[in-house]
C-alpha cells in the first residue's frame, strides 16, 4: 500500500486528486449514523483527506468488497478516522445505490468489541458467537482506537 503522495519531478504535473466523497444524501448519512461512525466526521463531505491520506483512502475504496484487511497506523490527529469515515461513506453509498438491505458498515472502538465479548462471561443469555455476529456479518468493519486499554 502506498503511504506517501506521488513525487513531483517537474516533468509532468500530477493528475487532480480523485473525488472520494460521492455520496452525501440523507440515506447514506443515516447508514453512517446507524453504523456508529463519529458524528463529528459525518458533516464534512466537502472536506477530503489530503496528501498520503487521500491516496490511502482512494486505495481502500478501490479494495472495498475484496475481503481485504487493513490497519491504519499513525500519530493521534493525523486523519486515520477521517479516512475511515470516507471509506465508510463510499461503502454506504454503494449499498444505497444498489438498493441492498442490511448493514453496509460497522464502526466501533476496539474496546467496545472487547467489552461486548467480556459481557458474555457473566450472567449473559448471549454467547460470544452471538455477540460477534454483527462484527462478522458486516461488509465493512472499522475498529478504531486499538491502542486504548482498559484498567484490567
């Protein structure tokens, strides 16, 4: 995966960046909200990732539906969640455009996944498999803040 923007050697200009925010109607926003994507990123369809993050988002969008597994690693505040929201917007937009049923994406903090599973260990009528089913069944699963740890 490319992690740096294309170099400019002066001989030919780089092509304009692709527009990766094609979907902004209310049905798409509804899917994004239902998937749990952070609200602060949902209203910024007119703002796109820049530089290397734009390339990464474009590459990830190109890989949607291929069964890929990807990790975005970077310092706090560099745009990882912002990128994932744009990929989620594309996944939800395609879902709406094709008239599909079900959930096109799921965004959760990693700690929430662990706590959901942990919750099955004591006084639960749900198995681990039942708790994990929404995570497994969604076409796009975005787990964020993997570095956060609980007190245990």
